[in-house]
C-alpha cells in the first residue's frame, strides 16, 4: 500500500487519510476521492492531501477485517458487517466465552496492522453482547498477510459455550439464630442466578447444619432427578473435616477442592456426589453480586471442565472488589444488587403522525407501544414505568399487563423533559439504573436491552450506556442513578441525549447489530413503509 502526501490534482482514486474541509463540505477520513472531490479541494486552496492507495495484492481494511472475523467466529458467535476496518463479534447465545489465549497471542504477534481484542476468558455473556473485535490499523493489508492471519485464527476459533438446561437440587442448612427469611432470600437469589445460566431449581430442602442430618438428606436424594447439587451452609466451611465435606465423603462422594483464589468466593467447596457436581456455596453466594461461585456455576452450566486445576488458575483477575458487581470496597457496607428499571415515554401528541395517536397504531397485529413494553418485559426491566399524557386512558388500555406501572404527566404538552422527570421520580430508591425507552420505537430487540444491561454490569465507571449501529448513536439509553438529578433538571423537549452528548467521557458506546435503535415512526408513511 502506498501512503503519503500527494498533490490534490494527483489524488483521484486515493483513500483520504485525514479529514479535509473544503468550504462547507467535509470529506471524512477513509473517503475515496473522485475527480469532483479533487476539484473542490483545489478550489478551496488545498495544494496536497495525504492519501493511501492500494497496490496489487492488497485487501482494503473492511475486506481484511471481514475475512479475519469470519475465521475467528466459532460456535455461538455472529459477526457484524465490517466498517472502517473493524468487524465486531457478538454472542449469539448466552454462555461462557472460550478463547484460545495462546492462539490469540500468536495472531496478534503476526503483524501490528491486524488486531484481535476479546472479553476476559471464561466470562459468562448474554446473547447480543459484544465479545470480540477485529481491527485493521492501516487502510489495507497484503492479502498474503491476511491469509496467514486467517489460518492462525481458524486453528483455534473463539467460541461461546452455550448454557445447557441443568436441573439443580439445593440443600439449605439451619442453625439457631439463622432467620428463615435469610434462607427464603437465598432461595430467590439462587433461582434468579440459575435462570441466568439456563438452569432451574427442581428440589429445595431445609435441614439442620449437622453431619448426621446431611448424610440422611444425601441418602434420600435420587441422583436421577438432578444434574447439580448446591449446599448452603448456615456457617462457613472452615476445614475439609467440617460437616459438609465430611458428610459428602461419608456418603461416597469426593471432595475436589476447598477454597479458591477468588474474592469474594474464597470459601467455595467443589465436590462430586453420586457422579454429579456438588458445590458448597460460600457465604457471598447468598448475594446476587458476582463472586467466585458464579464463575464455577457458569462453567458447570455450560458443560465446561471445572476441577481443582481450573479453580487454582482463577487467581489472576480473581480480585473482584471493584467490578460492577461490587462497586464498593470490601471494607464498606454491603450494598444491594444493581437494579435496572424501564421508563417508557408514551405521553406525546403525535402531531406529525396525523389524526390518530401513533403509539396506538397497529403494527404486526398489536399497538406499536405494546411492542416496546413486551421487549422491556422480556429483558427483565423491573419495575417498568409507562409515562402517559395525551389519550392516557387509551394508552393504558393498550397495555393490559398488570405488572406495568402507569404515571401520568399532566404537563406532557410542555415537552419530553417533563415525562422523563416524572418517570425518574416514580422509581424506587433502590433502583440503580434506568433504560429510557421511546414508545414509538417498536423494532428495538429485547436482546439489545439485555446487552445494554450486561454492558453496564461489566463497566462500573460508565454513567450511561448508549447503543451504536453503523457508527451512530441510537435509543434506548441506559442511565445510572448519579445522572438522575441532572436529567431531572432538563426542561422543554430535551431528553437524555442532550446531557449525554455533554458528558461523553462518562458514556459507554455499545455496538449492536440492531437497526431498530434508529427506527421510529413519526408519520403514517414511515409506518406503512415498514410493513
């Protein structure tokens, strides 16, 4: 590839290396110059521009990125079309990311012009979450080099091991002083945690924290009815001779590992009982916050090997005290799990749509607004608050879901900000984040909403998460509580976007393969064109 400054008159066919301005016209980096472009630049007084020009045997950046991404994508992954030399890979299914670290290191060592970056190894990911990106640094690479990269990646593809449905049995142990409400809460947290890994609880029993009681419970279990056994002690397991590991061994089971180099999660027990994995849960597993228990449970639910050696290799990266799941230092007070609510703005008058309320217009057999609410519910937003204004009763009637909370904004005619303010004011105090959804954007996918929440969990420093498709911001946006006060001060027809544009350094951009983040329906014609 040729690269360097050339006279404008000789730049036709070249790839512009830097943005160039000619009067009111801006030619962006990567633009291929034609004769008219060169004439405009010359007329604006530019003598030369810096360009790249492909040579025989070169592949342009997008084709190179696309080939490498296709070679890299294994089971459970999909690839977005390449743009500006970048091709992103997304989880097609929920599961565990399994990279070949040595192979990726070897690929990245081939040439600095082609790069592969991934999420951490063995991270559990949601469907739709971006897990890796291929980026080509120059505007083109030799085809021979790209072929070497393809061969390196095909030899060890990146994959997502999908979660398999597991039947889980759970034993909860009691001691005097342990409130039944604590066990009840642990049950709810565990069921939610298992659901995230594609598993389900099929049995729950409560018994005394004593070896004899455990042995009797083990004897009563039918191994054919469960795939995984969880044991929540009333006290931490302090030694291999403690009640839980001793009972497992007394009943023919095997202790594989007690203790793990992950904090929180140090006091986890990994064992085998009746040929099935058994976990003695650490105390932190009573909380929904991520801990070492999640790491082991995710691998087991994805049918990935977990033994003593795998657990002992978890130390690097095993200090979880500052990740999103634990934003406070360990010395601080315990904090509830991050909760994300949904706010659907549905108060507008639809003045550009015509005589009827666009939110009630039929789309695929149901009102437009119902699609938005359904995606929000599928993505687990709780609570889901719908802000009404214009034709409030009709909007309520279009959403018969009893779990939806309606909040009326009597000042809806003053603009979007009032509805946003009403929605934020209606949220419970323990809500940490909110997804702001627009009622006229029915094509946004539930998996996009889930990916925004997953990205927020993985990026504790971000005050907001914005979906991006084709390099352009879209809706909905996720905002965290630290921004709520500033959003509540907005006035008129200004939504969250104005504030986020002014605080870009705190905004995480999440590429998504969802054109629905840009699809709204302001007119009858726009709606008709979509059907």
